[in-house]
C-alpha cells in the first residue's frame, strides 16, 4: 500500500494522472485501486510503445533483406588426388558441390542497386542466387570483395525490384541501443531477432587465425548460421551494421551465448566507394604497429593521448620517413589523433602515394614528419633464430629467462633478443599490467634488454613500488605495458 500511495503521489505532483492536476491526495482503498490501475496503464502504454517501435523498424527494413543461396565446389582429399590430369583421362569424376545459405540486403549507392553480404558467404561460389521476400529470385554475380571487412558486393539484374534499405550512422550507436537482426538462420527466411548493443569498437580474432576484425559492434540479438551478411537494424529501421561473426565457445571450450558481432555500416560504405569502381579495396599503409597511450605513460612519453608506435616495419613508409618505436602520433595532416583507432581510420582510406604530415611527440618533444603512404601488404611470417639458454630471474612478480630453443617452440616465439616471461605471479604488478606468460621483454624504461644479464643489470636499481615501462613482444607484435 505504501508503494502504491507513493507512486500515486508522485504522479499527482507532476499532474500526469489521467491528464488531471491533483491538489490533494487521501490514501484510501479507492485511491489505491486508482493508483494500481494507473501503474498498470503506464506499463501497458510503455510496452505497447516499444512493440510499435520494433514493428515499425522491422516493417521499414525487412523488404530490403534477401536470401542468398550459393553453390560451392568443396575440395576433399579425393578431389586433390584425382585432380591429376593422368587420372582425369581415365575417370569421369563429377565435381562435388554443396549449397549454402546466407543473408544480404539491397542498398542504393551512386544511383545503382547492389546487394551486400559477407565475403565468406560467396567465397568459392560457382553459382549465386538471390531471393527477395516476395519470392522473386534472380542470379547474381560478384562485383568485388574486401576480406578485411568480410564484405562482398553483388550485382543483380533489376535488383529484384526490391526497395533498398535505409542506411543509418553506426558512429551514433550507443551501448544499450535496441538493435534488430534480420536474416535467414538455418535457411528460415526473414527471421527477426531483437537485442541491444552490448559493446562498441571490439577487436575480434578471425576464425581462420589471420588477424582480427576491427571496430566491431557487439550485440546479443540472436544470430545463427545463415544470418551472415544480413543487416543489423536500429530502432528507427536503419541499417547500422552487417552481421558477420558468432562467438560459440572460449579457447578452453566453454560454450557461450549472446555474443555476436557486426561490421559497422559506416566502414562498409568507405570500402564500397572503391569496390563499386574497381571491384577491390586498396588501403593506405604507414608501416607501424600501434597501441593506445595508457594512463600513467605520459610521465615517460610526454603526452597523455595519441597512437603510440610500438613497432616500425623495416623498410616501410614510416621507417623511411624516420618514425621510431616509442613515438606518439598525435595528428595526421592537422587532424587530431587521440588513440590507435583514430590513426587507423585516418590513414587506411587515404590514397596510396599520398603525403601526410604526422604530428609526433618523441621523448616529450613535438615534431612533424612527412610520410608517403604505401599500400597495405599481406603479413609474412619470419623464421626465428634461437640463442643459448640461461638461468631464471624474478622481478615485479615476473619470472624471466633467456630465450631457449625449447621456450621458442613452447611459446611460438619469433623473437631472438630479450627475455621471455615464463611465469607471472597472480596479483603482482606485472599481472595487473597485463604481462602474460610467453611475452618477450625487450626493453625496460626504453632501455634495450637483449638477454638475462642485461635484464638483471637494468632492473637492479629499480624499486618494486616504482612505475616501470616495459616493451614486450607478443605474437610477433610489440606492446608497451606500464607497471604501477
């Protein structure tokens, strides 16, 4: 009764009870009934309003969503064996083909209709067929793809007379926004699921181990096989992303649910500008590996924000221009850079061969370096060399050792210089800084450390409570980690 009375009093105070202004409230069985009725009415109104918004968004976007059926040739060990021309002369072997189903959506770009889907949906396709919600279907062909975004652009004759979807602004998304996934999970046409934006800007490992999907939208809207390439729609019926990846389990095999990822539509449109013209995306490249500036690093770096250069690729554009590891890039041709993501987006969609002015802070001193951008190359593996073994040493909760052949094999190390972390004490400074077993420490407070002897000499004068900046190599990439 107390809760009902307070609710009634609160609503009356702002004059919202059935549109009347109430000047005096007497708690009685009658007023309690009115309060309960009002509360129920308010909840019903909210529910009805939410349902109406969702239905309106679906009605706006769904007509532009299509089913994509792909016939693919699947290789097997027998295909490879009988692919020898000698055997082909004596055996009439039919090709082994399978049909898979994905999703896509129609957009209007530069006055033409295209169908967008994931590149992995149409990979190795021998035939592609697109079906609209009306049931009309037509063959499609690939205009171009972009493996970095897992994007494929398809051309379909007369675009099926399907209305294009309305595109939204993925940069305007906020955590907690409603989103809707529309697609063909398991071949079930035009299935709709509802969820929220769980996180933004996620970097997610690719299933094939070739790197990461960057800046992904994380959502708990249910997505299953067949949803790939379908739209992620906001509450206004605008497409804000392309559903691409489903998290099924952790590395240890623990099953997970409600963790799905979509490529932001704004980045898709940047790639679309090139695919529509040339069928491919050419990205500009600085030739650096970067990370964000962690709070506390400003004491050593002389700047609070920017993109910290962890490693410079030998012979790359930045290397030729004089950029060094430890530099912090704070501007590109006058545009401020606050983090690593800013730098990636500012560089990659510029023209190859373009000159840019990098604003850099090096050791607390500002400077400008001109770089001629190159074309982003494929990453190549490098074979490691292995120095002799040595004993272990412990500092800051980290147990380190010289790199041995056994450790190089155990941790898949390519690094030949530095000390490898073989243990991290839980709760230590090293633990909270994010140092992991298998990391190779190559510098302490910007002083190079080539082996265990140099590590001991460098850390001997450092107190356990001091802030220490470690330069570590992990998975072939360099990172700066601050021990506090």
